[in-house]
């Protein structure tokens, strides 16, 4: 008997939105969803990322991938985008909030504008589109939302703004999962570790830093965009039908171990004295 999870037509007739679907992780998610039979709309700000990528993906996959302009920070843009998807397809079954970004900076160098932009993109932008899709379709008809976040369980030095936004998305997702359960809307997060993707180009010496980081990952390699996409595909499949409010980590063990932000030791470290009770002091150790 064939798997019901990954059979070709398992998302037949379903309509999916993938923000940032023209690059990196988003393009890999688009490929997986198309392979499962979904009709996919990719959306972002730059025509080379939505229009050119939509044409390229359509040619590669032999199925039309629709590309539309969208700035998730701009509520007017979000509203007209959602209206355009509904006008064209009449439904939205899956929303993948993958579009986002940040810049690497120690906290003491982040200026107010930089902080606001990262929060507006990654937290408020995710909220803007999720709420618009809920209002336009999912609130009445159900659906699934998958938010791409980042590793939030430990500190993420150099990314104070973005990790705050992503932890906010994860908390928001747990909350929406409860509030919207009666509407049959499932809301989950996928939290990637260090993934070899186009996003690495946004960082100076990104490839070199990423290569160095491999030794900090228990599986000793970076993740691939396909490995993230397959987890999203699972959540979109019948296998994800009873999962909501969760953050699933795909990181080769990165969040469990490793240190990429060495902290200097004190020049004169305090002596370590193991405390003892007065009556224990003369006892042999
Ligand atoms: N690669 C990693 O190691 C890693 C790890 C953890 C999390 N992530 C997250 O995973 C997601 C995808 O990452 P990636 O590596 O594929 O990076 P990427 O290639 O830089 O993808 C980011 C995408 O988001 C879109 N985007 C940015 N701002 C937007 C906005 N205001 N409105 C609509 N779309 C917007 C971009 O398109 P436009 O420029 O055309 O708008 C681009 O397609 C990002 O949220 C990233 O932060 C990545």
C-alpha cells in the first residue's frame, strides 16, 4: 500500500501560500508542495524573487507557480495580496510564513530603526498575513499555518532582535492553536538550525562562518533547504492532522550543544571552594 503522507496528489486541489517562496528555504518548500499536488502562490517584495522565480519554478516543475508582490510589513499590501489570491483561487488551505530576515549585530550596536524593522518583518509581518488569511478564508473553512522561525531555546548572540521576534511567533502560534482549534486551523512552527541557503549571502563572509559552524553541530554538517521543506511538507500532509501549537526543530542537534560566541574568561577567576557544614570540616573527604 503506498504511503498516504507523500503520495503525489495528497494536497490535490489545495492552495498554498509560501512567503519568500522564490528563494532558499521558501523555494524548496514550494517544490515539495507542488510535488504533493498543491497549487502554490509565492510572494515577496522584489520582482526577481517572486516573478522571475515563479517563472523559473513553473518551467522546472511543469506546473504553474504563481508569483505575486507582497510586503508583509505593509497591511495594505497584505490585504490586496490576500484578496488577489482569493479572487484567483477561491481558497487558501495552507499558509507558510517563511519570508523574513535580519542582520547579524551585537545587541549594543542595534539601532532603534534596525530593531523596529526586524520586529515588524518577522513578528508583526507574520501576524499581519496570518490574521488576513484567517479573516479571508481559514476562520470559516479551516486550514494550516506553518511559521518558519529560528532556534529560540538558548541565547542567539548577534541576533537579539530576530530571536525575540521568532520567540514571539512561537508563543503566538501556541496561543492561536488554542483559540483557533474550534475553527479547525492548525498553527505550528518549524525552527531551522544553520541551513545552507541563499540567506547566507546576506551575511559578510557568510559561507566561511557557516563552514566554521559545522564543527558546532552534533551531526557535523549544515542542514539543507530540502530537509526544512520536508518537515513543512509533513505538517501539511495528513500526518500533521493532529499536531498543533508545536515548534519542531530541524537542526542536526545544534540547539543541544556547541558554542559559537566564545566568552572571555575573567583574568582573576574567583577561587572555587566547595561549601561544607562546620561539623563536616574535619571529616576525611
Ligand atoms: N538559512 C538559515 O540558516 C535559517 C535559519 C533559521 C531561520 N531562517 C529563516 O528562514 C526563512 C528563509 O530563509 P532563507 O535562508 O531562505 O533566506 P532568504 O533567501 O533571504 O529568504 C528570505 C525571503 O523572505 C522574503 N522577504 C523578506 N522580507 C519580506 C517582506 N517584508 N515581505 C515579504 N517577503 C519578504 C525575501 O524576498 P524579498 O527580498 O523579495 O522580499 C526572501 O525571499 C527566513 O525567515 C530566515 O530568517 C533561515
